[in-house]
């Protein structure tokens, strides 16, 4: 059995934060996965990749779930 890495816990924290903030949106298909040093977020054909801190900063800025994807797309630290 493989032990979770810090990045695995960070990915879980990002997913939990997204779901808690936008619980009224349809998020069953939301996938948040840990890479080697970054976290991948995928949903409805959209994707983003960044560090936990960068993704959580984008989440704090977003006013809606659709806006979250706009914020992530416009953030130079997040690859979309």
C-alpha cells in the first residue's frame, strides 16, 4: 500500500475547498489529482494545473464556479 504524499493531501484540500464554496453547482465529475509537484483540476472539458497555494488563491478570488475557471485561466501561475 502506497502512503499518501503531501501533494495528495494538498489535492484533497483543494477539492474540498472547491466543493464547499460552490456546493450548489453540479460537481460530481470534478476531478482533482496530485501530480509530482502540482495539482490538476478537471471538469466538463476544462482543466487547470497549479500549486495548492495558487489554486486556493484563485478560489478565494472567484465569485462563482464559472468565474473560478476564468480566474484560473487568467492567472499566469496556473496552466490551463
